[in-house]
C-alpha cells in the first residue's frame, strides 16, 4: 500500500458550490494526501446541476471515476457509502485527524450540531468532535437564518472551524476558478496542506528586497 503524506476525510453535501470540493480534492491528491471520501445523494444532484460532471451512483464506480479524473495513486481515494458503518471514519480508532465538509449544507450543519449521526457523514463529523480532532465546515447559504447562526456558534464552541464559501476580491479574480481557488486555499491553510496557486497576504513584502520599514 502506498505511503501518503496525510489522510483527510472529505464529505461533499448538497449545498451549492460542489466546485470547491472538486478543486479541493484535486489539490489534496496533488499533495499526496489520501482522501477518504463521502458524497451525499443531494451532492450528486447539485453536481449534475452546477457542472458537467456525471458522478456515478455506486461507491465503487465513484472511486474509479475520481481516481481516473485526478490520476490518483492506488487507494489514494477511498469512497464510502451512506451507511457503511464499518468504514474507518465511523470510529475514533480509525478516523483521520482532519475532516472537511465542503460544501456543507445547512441540513448537515444542523445534524452535526445536534449529534444526529443518521448517516456516515454525520457520524464521521461526530467522531471528529468527540475525539477533539480537526473539523472544518464550509457552508454556502445566503442569507443565514438564526437557526444557521446558532448552529455555527454551537459548533465553533465545540472546536469546529466554520469557513464559509465567501471568496475575497483583493487578489483581483478574473475567472470563476480564481474565486474557487481563494476559498480552497483557505481550506488548505486550515488543514496544513501547502499550496502555491494563491499568494498569502503580505507574502510579496516578505520576499521583497525592500527591507526598509514603512514610514509613519
């Protein structure tokens, strides 16, 4: 079995913005990260609506589909079904130290906040919380209701990171891909995976030969 630099659980749910998840997966594979993947049925519907992707329904076919798409190594992408309770992500003894839900629907947000664990995505997030591991949630909704905000606050207090899919514009994006990259770069930074496609704020000054302090 190949050795990977890191293992990350990635869940894709039915909020708009599946493009973020696809780009994130591409970056993780390129960084030699093993991805333990779960895709909700709603996410498959959104993907068909927002993109030209035709994600298969069966997990085995999904695994082959994404492995081919990203030219991944053998076993670098492992896909698990909605009720595959023997999957490693279902237990603290087998789950990776990092989980990302991208995009995270407000329904999934609510289920995680209440510990519902009605499917493997919800259970994997519950494991991350109970084991005090890294959980990054990427909601995409507008506007947020009081329920959404209360769930985000509750999860933040539990230790999760709420990272909304809210692209910035100070890098002067010219394409939709530039805006997607902004959010994906922030996710990668949170989970400790290096990226080179999005410069960090102030990085140009650190690399500059102009070491003269700014004048007041």
